[in-house]
């Protein structure tokens, strides 16, 4: 086998979460005629309902769904902004949930400042180390040195995963303490709520799944160098 059992286990561990998230988002992205409005309309309505002063709702690029605390912007991708699906309204409510956290300056909103910036810095360090591995190998021709660089690169990427795990409480709060009660209050038909909870769970795990996928790509890249 190309990867062996251990390699296949790693592939499953790192790839399965993102695959599940993409599947859930796709599965519930079909238009529902009985939905009261689009994701963008719901987000704008919630901004006004919760009096989130200064917060704007904008259409972003493909796969761009986030809240920017610095710019006070809820950014939604076209399929969410214009969509009338469970994925559209659940993702929109999740991102507005982040806006509520930050506008109200809730303690959970401090996790992003504390850990997310560190995760980005750690990932950049890992990327730099990866770029140095071929150079170190060509200049020094010391296999042990390349292994050291590779090990440090792997550790930095794993550390970034840990940083993303640390902000999970913020993501869970946005999904289940903010967005879920909102959707249950009549914004989503009752018989669709089980599916909406699935989408909210997927939204909460997106950061961690993306970080795990980065580790998988790193591992495959190191195997190629070998």
C-alpha cells in the first residue's frame, strides 16, 4: 500500500473533519421556498434587531464567511448572502453571533485576540521553515538537519491546531448560545431545525478542520521530500 495503515489512519484523522463539514454545508444548501428570507437579509435583520451599532453586512468572495471585529463587518459568501437554504441562514446567524459577542464585549470574544493571532504567526513560522528545508539540504547536505527542520515545521503546525482548538468555546457560543436560539425563534421551520443544528456544528468546527487539513498537506509534502 502507498501509505500503509498508519498513513491511511492519518489521512482519515486530518481529512475527515473538513470533508464532513463540506458535506454538511453542501447537503443543506438546497433552496427552501418556505424560508422567510436569504442569509444576507437575515444577517441585516439581526444586526438591527440586536442593535449592533456600526456593524455592516457585506457580500464577500467564494467561501468567505466571517466576522471582522476590527472593521465591524459580517462578510458572507454569495451562496450564503443570496441563498434561501439551511446552510445560508445558519451560517449567517453564526457570523452575526460573533458580532453579538464582540459588540457586547463578552469574555468569550477575548479568545480570538488571545489565540487566533498566535495561530496565524505559528503557521507563518512553519511555512518559512518548510521553505528552508530544501535550501538547508542543498547547502549542508546533512540529512539530520533536514529532519530537524521537518520536525520543527510539523510541531509548529500542530501548535497552530492547538491554538484553533483553544478558540472552540467562541465558535460554540456563536453557534449554540447565539445562532441556535435565534433560529429556533421562528426563523427556520421547526421540522428543519435538526438539520440547522448540523450546519451550526459544522460552522463551529471549521477553523479546527482547516488547521488539521494544513497538517495533512504538510505531512504529504514531507513524504514527497523524502
